[in-house]
């Protein structure tokens, strides 16, 4: 069988398997039925169908096994670290679901690696191992990108949010009422994060601990400055509104300077990505078009050329990143 056909069939089978598992775990997603059940319009027949469906799902497990595995993994340091990153990225996945995504990515890119390495044994081993590694860490890379984007958006909104807090305090609101106002009026991500803070305070957590949890989710120096000022005001008192005005001005200036630096270093950052990716992309395209043409390069001692070239490309990429990464 042709390797491309085998790879496509394998990918379809894996996707069907995961789709079936997701269907069994989540059940029906009929919006009208869920709305009618929520509104109480289903009647006795609806209650009977609901009970039958519940018992059927329980017979299949209905996430019972997944919940047990998720709790067991969440008790480990690795599981807690992954759960924290998912919360920071605002990815609505459980720990088990995220690990299933990693498994799917590993299998999918393994199939791609088998296809790319069809020209010889050395290529088959190298591309397969590369596909396994990239497929396993690709979801982590996506989560990291989501975290960076959310923190950047959060910092961009923080200056105006602190100004809103200060004006609310001047108008006679308490700090908790001011945070509720921010949660209602501010867009995401800062609105959703402050809603979580207000919800935690409503459940009995102290405001200091709730703000500490916010700092754990959003690792921001600007937010740390805000929370430190609020905690100091709780201890020694003072005009919090005036302090917040000063902090808001400082954060706005820092965001403005960071934006100017991003503009000035944009050419260097894009050049680093292009220069590093261009040889890899060209090599993959040539391998896809004519794998036999690349066989000579994967034989010893010519094998040292792509290996050393890849190492030098990675080192050069890190050097460029270090040059254009200017701390403010």
C-alpha cells in the first residue's frame, strides 16, 4: 500500500476514535432539548427520557473513569503544573482531555513523519522521532502562545482598569464593589479574571488570597504592583484612589514604551523566524516531492550536514531572540 494512503487511513481512524470518545463522554448537544429541559417544558416524558439517558451513560461510565483519572493526575506535581497553565491560557479542557489532545497530536505527526521518511531507513527513523516529539509538545506550545497573548492583552487593559477602580473608590464604592464594576464593564481577559476574583470572594476566600490567585493565573509585573499596593493599603491604610492613579500612569507609560520597542524590533524578530524556518521548509518540500533525491544527504558522513546545520540554526535563532528581547 502507498505510504500516503496508509497515512490518510490511519489519520481518519484516529480522528474517528477520538470523535466517538468525545461523543460518548459529552452526550447529546441538542440546544432545543437542553433549553426545554432547563425551562421545565419537557414534562414527565422528558424526565423519563432524561433518567433513561442518565442510566445509559452511567453504564458506559459517563466520565466517571475520566474524572477519577483527572483527580489522580491532578494530585501530582506535573498535573498541577499543567492545570495551572491551562487556567492561565483559559483553555476549557480538563487534564485528561489535554493529554488526549497530546496523544492525538503525537499519533498524527507520527503518521506524517512516516510519510516524509519513506525514502530510506535513516529518514524513516529521524522523521518518525521528530514527528513524535513535535506532536507531543505542540499542544504545550499552543498553550504557551495563548498565555503570552492573554497576558499581553491583560497588561494592555490594566492601566484603564486601574483608573476605573480609582474613580469608583472616589465615588464611594468599596474595593469589592469596584472590582464587580470592572468585571461587568471590562472586556476579556481582564473582565473574566476579575469575575473569577469576585466569585472567589463570594465563596469565602479573602480578597488578598483571591488577588493572589489572580496573580498566579496572570504572571504580570504590573499586576503584582497593583496587588502589592492594595495589600499595603489593607495593612496601613491611606488614600488608595490616589495610589492607584499613580500606578495607572506608570503602567500606561510602560505599555507605551513596550509597544514602541515591539515596533522597532519587529524586523529583527520576523527575520529570525524566516531565516530559521526557510531551510527546514525547503528540505521538507524537496523530501515530499522527491524523497530519493534526498537519500544521499542522509547517508554517513553527509548525515552530519543536516544535523550540524539544524543545531547552528537553533543557536542562531536563540541569539536573534536574545538581541531583540529588550526588557522594560
